[in-house]
């Protein structure tokens, strides 16, 4: 049988690295220890694998998932062999954490080393009008795999204020503390808005990752504002 389909570029990558790019849109993980991955991201595997639901790990974290609606359903992957992950042909990017951390939109998360600590955090200034905005924080030492819709841009925020549409923001370095701001004036609000109502505002040492596409905002869960006593809990 002959076909350009069988070119070397399409054959399985031979690598002992735990995380490697099979191609720009497909992640290959060679298991030597457990990894955590977003449920539904596995597209193929070879060898003997086990996929288990990853519990929140604490009552506080579980309550945050329920209250915020942050969709970060994880599975623990263990075994011996290779497993492939992807999400809607998004472009895969590998980030090496060296004791530092990132805040990532759960919809852009793909997989990460099981040794990395994760949590759900509320973005400051994201109140009831914005429906409540929450991100998944990852901190420690190890590899994180994310995916973006299209080729992203990395914006450095220390020189001047940087504003990013909340549905295009992939994530940012943990050193940054964004605020949520609105560009709508009262007249625009009465006329139905501009379609670009809320942005993350960044200013300080650090970077933000922006994809050239906007996620469709998920429906409000009713508890997303995080006000009052819940607000303090979600900030923890």
C-alpha cells in the first residue's frame, strides 16, 4: 500500500519524554508515572492504561467546583504505554513549571504532571454583572499541556496596561493580579452592549496568553457571583 499518508511526519513519534508533541495539534504522553488530563481529551492509547476520575482532593475544592461551575473535570491516567490527547484540533503547547505557576482557563487545559498542585480561584473584580469569572491555578514543578484555538500571542504586561477579552484569554503568570473591567458606557448598555463588555485588565511584571478566538460564554450557574461569605471562601 502506498500513500503520502504514511510519510514519516505522520508516523508515531519515538521518544522517552513524558510529554511530547506528536504534531502541533496532538499531544503524546509516554507514561512513566501518573498524569492528570481533562476528561474527554484522550483520543488513542497503546499499552495497558487505567483512567480514573480524579477527585477534588478536599471538600473546599469540591465546593468551589460546584459553586463556580468551573469545568475542570479531571481524570488520572496510569499504566504503561503511550496515550494521545487533543481537543477539537487545537494547537498544543507545553509549559515547564519550575516552582512557579500559572492561571489557566479550564477550557484551554489539556493535561499536566500529577505532582503539580491545582485549585480554582476567583478573578478579582468579577462580580454579579460579569456572571463571576474563575480560573484554574497550577503551581509547582512539572509539565503543563494547554491547547489554543489558533496560534496565540504572548503579551508582556509590565510596560503598559494590557486589556484582554475574557473569552479570548487563555491564561497568565501567577505574579499578575488582573481586574475585570467593563468598556461599556450607560448608553451602550441600554442599547444592548457592544459585544465586548468585559475585559481582564493586567499591569505588572508577567505575561498573558491570548488566542485569536473567543470561547462562547457558558450559561450562568446562578451562584457564579461569589458575593458575601461565598466571595471570601472562593478567594481562599
